[in-house]
């Protein structure tokens, strides 16, 4: 789980947009198997498809795996086969 939401840098944390986290994971040699985005609302934490601006408190929860070519191919085929289903890699 990593903090996400409105892009900002503070003395204690760097908060990136969800797609920036996915890029960082990729550069580290990891692939995102599954991810879910949570936003803090007036009624508590909720799973959301997209952040509602200004999303000041949000989390990206992601399952990561080593990024071999075979892993990326397997995930791409799965995503193509299940296009309409909710299993998102943050864009």
C-alpha cells in the first residue's frame, strides 16, 4: 500500500498519482498483478474506480510480482480475455 492522490511532496512523504506508482514499480522490475484504489470520504475509506478531485487522502493497494517477460505476457492475455471485469492496473 502506498499513499496516492493529489500530487505533492512534503518533508515526510512523496505522494504520487496512481499511474506514477505503476511506472515506478515497472522501473524497479515489478509488474502489478492486481490493484485497488481507496479514497478517504466523509463516511470513511471506500474503494473507488477513480479518485475524486481533490483527492487528498487516498491509498493504492497493489499486488506486485517479479517482472519477467512471461509474467507480463500472462497478465496481458488475462486482461484481454477479461476486458469488462474490474481488475485494474491503474492508468
